[in-house]
């Protein structure tokens, strides 16, 4: 329960307002010693500020002239958020590490807190949702600590993609489900866009004459243009709902939900396509684009980064493993046995 102002009891055992609740991992249950709501609200605001600054200790505000006590992780997290840091992943870290002074936070504390926050999470999931935000908070307040990530935090590097005949069969099956859904899958496959990015495209972001879609916001934090190959330009020009719509209306009608995923599952089943578990969702089109760009577009890792689809060469490097390299093809030169007589 967040901090809440409690009015005086009806039996008048006390004429004062009290504050009760939890804020940034700190529990408060204390009288304000004020019998006016306005004064009590001011005290509530002061206590909230003291908690944010790491000055609130055992229900006692910092005395004038007294040196400030050591900052807690919760206070460090607030400082990080106030400076513009990402907020959405910090709640589990604050709940488990919030009360600890920064000097007590070490590798063992972080590992134990990560398991407590995500007992069933994979190493990659814990790294993304716990270790990374904790590291960002500590660095922001000047704590130079080399945090070891859990074993296996990079996740599995295996990549699933569609061969051309599979993709074409899937497009045809998707058309049978919904013509606009078939067009949407083609757009994903020939641009490499992520699911969230593609569903935010507005009519005004599409320029068929320039063969581009402009993405004002991407996962990398930077805007970028997306190139549309000729076949996709033709397909988009024949959008089932046309373009006589408002500029701010979304290009595709779909939203990220179970209904959309069921459409993909149905289309895959009708096309007879079976993909590995956890690799058969919409992200398979990103992998397909990367694989095709390497195989048919002859792009190497750094060429893929130049497309601006990836920011880090390490992310684009996975597609070097989808095709045998020149060194591996030297196996053609190995000696072979003579043909046996029948």
C-alpha cells in the first residue's frame, strides 16, 4: 500500500493524523503530530522526500547539522529515474534491494535478490530484467562494480528462419485468413522490422514513391528509414483498405495480442510449417530477413549493421552462422576415395 494519510480515530484516542504505507521499500506507520490535514500533508511530503534521498531512518527525520547517512539502493534508484533512467524494470530490484545501503550490495546479494525476484526466470530473462537495471543504477550514482552476469545470460544463439518456399506458402495461407494479414507478414519478411515497430506505422510514415517507411521510434532508441523492395511496394500499393484514410491512422489494423498470434498459428498450420518452440513467433521474420540478406544480398556482418536494423555487430553476427563461410567451403578440396567397382 502506498503512503496514505490516516485521519484521527473516531474515538478521539489521538487528535493527530498518521501516515501509513510503503514507499520505495520503506514501511511507515507513524503519527504526524499534526491535527490539521494541510500540515499533515506537508509532513507526508517531507517524509516521502527523505525516503527518496535515503535520509529516512526508523521513523526519524535527519537532524540539522547531522551528516547524511549512507544512501540506500532505493534512493539511488530514485536518483537514476529522476535523471531520466528507465523505470519499468526497477520495481523488482527496489523490492529486493531497496533497503540495503550501497556498501552492503555485492555480487552475492545481487545474485540472491535476482533469484528471489524471478525464481522461475531463465538466465537471459534475469539478466535483462534484474542485473542490467541494477548495474545502471549503481553506475549512475558512481558505484564502480563489475557485476558478473548469470551463466547462460546471453541466451541461446540458435536461429530459426523460413526458406523461400516456406515463406511463400505461409503468405498464401495468411491471405486465406485475412488479406491484410498476408500483406502484413510480407512487410515483416521483406523489411526485418520488429513486431512493435511495424504495428505503430502510420499512413504518413509510408512513402511508396521513395520506397521507404520512416520509423520515428525503434528499440535502438533512434529513428530510421526502412527500405521497401519493389515487390513489397507493389503489394503495399494494393493495401486491402487503401490509403484514403487519415494521416495519423495506423497502416495495419492489428494489435499485439493473443488474437494476432492465433492468426499466425493458424496460417502456419495451414501451410504445414513447423518451427522450434520459442522461435516460431513473429520474430522469425526478422531472422528470415537477416538470413536472406546474407544469403541472397551477400551482406557480411558489418553490412547488416549498416542497414541500421541492428546497432551492435554482435547482434548481427548470428546470421554468419546461417550460411557456411568461405573457409568451410574449402572442404570441396579434400581428397575423396576412388569410385568402387560394382
